C-alpha cells in the first residue's frame, strides 16, 4: 500500500467516525425527547386517575351523608 492510499483510508475512517458521532448525538436527542414525552404522559394519566378517585370519594361522601340524613328523618 502506498502512503497516499493509507492517508485516504485514514481520512475515510475519520469521516466515518465523525458521522457516527453526529448520528449518536441525533439518536440521543430523539431518545431524550421520547423519555420526556413518556414522563409527561405518565404524569397526565396519573393526574386523571387522582381526579377520578377524588370525584368518586366526593360522590361516596355525599351518598353517605344523604343516607344518614334519610335515616334521621325516618326515625323522627
């Protein structure tokens, strides 16, 4: 192999290395965006579940209060 061919191979390897570095940066950025989106989605669904549980507890409390008042009125 001549010196020129060796130099050409080293330049090609360096170019490939830089391309891989850029590709990894792009993939890491996309992965980060997906992780953030997943975290936001989990947070929103968790909020919906909490709101539903609070609403159900509120309705249960009203039902219990209504039953208590009805019982008191029935005894009078």
